[in-house]
């Protein structure tokens, strides 16, 4: 895993002050309408849709705020309605690693909820994000009573395990350019992140937070990827022009 410098207090390091979640903003659409955009909710029976819609909380988090803290009880299954979050661990002496970034449309934390264990990592908003929080009681009811939901969760766990293995492999064996390429390509995982489109509203600083690289090193990597025709770089955004080539960057070294 990548070693990171000690993040500022706003990054949510355990034991330091972090920005509080912002007050929930007025939601123009009810939770049922927002949840209906997700595959697992659309597959539920009407009574299970009603249960999830009634108890799911939509909450806004400022960039740098904790969505969930390491060591706390895993009371919610976490979905990203808008924005970008990361799953990470930091130690008091400044060492850390990022396991994954989760963009809009993605869900995380099901493993901890299933095992009813304390959260083993921090969930931190990289940018201002609207988060769907499904209570653990609702999650376990759906898991026990809904075959479509349990099938979705099994697929989710399997895909995430594969992603985590790839992340460990990439961080330990690939150079910086390839790590940047793989971090971007992972956001196009169709099963885990179905809403990702060709233009990523992703800054170089945010890529650095996902890879453990400096903004300057990310900039160098992106310029090389752009010169090779795989991405176009704009202010605060990246257009992926050749996803298949991007996915193969560095893998020939393994």
C-alpha cells in the first residue's frame, strides 16, 4: 500500500479535528426516487423498497469530513449519490494507505455491516458529497428476506475483493505512471461504479489522494498518458479517450 504524508486535520485523521457533516440540504426528490437509480433497489419487492426508502438517510458531507470512522460500529451501508469518497487508514505517525475511491453510484461497507464489526477503515469525503446511509437493521432484513438483494451483495463483495487485490498488486509492483492509469481505470468498474462516464470531474489533487502520489507526480503521469492518446486533460476534469489501453498500462510488467 502507498505511504502517505500526514494529512491535514481536514482530511479526517483519527485523533484530530475534522469538518463536521454539513446539515442535510433540502432534497428535491424523495429517497425512493434517488434510490430507484440503483440496481439493487429497483430489483426489490415493493414492501422492501418501501422499507429501504422509509429508513435510508440522505446526508451531505463537506470535503474532508468523515462519513464513517475507523473503530466505530458499522451502523450503515454507505452509498454515494453524488461526489467522491475514499476508504483509507491513517496511523498517528502519519503513515497511511488508501484502499479505494468510490464515485457517485457506488456502495461500500457491506462487509463490516454483515459481520457487525467495528469499521476497519475511515470513510472520508474527498469532495463535497451526498451520501445515502442504509441502516444496518434494514440491510440485514433485506439480506435475509430478498433474494435479489442478497445476490447483489454477493456480486458486490466478489467484485470488491478483486479490486482490492488489484490495488495491492498495483501499489507494490507498478511505477507511478501506471498507478495513476490504474487508479483512473478502476473508477470505470461497471459493476461497482455504474454511473462513471468518459469525463471524470477529478482533479489532480484528488487523484493524488487516491494513489498516495504528490500532485506534481500525478501531473507528470497524466501528461504522459495524454501524450499517448489515452486521456485528455482539462481544468478539474479528465476525459478518458482509450479506456482499454489505460487498463493495460503497466500490467505487462507483472
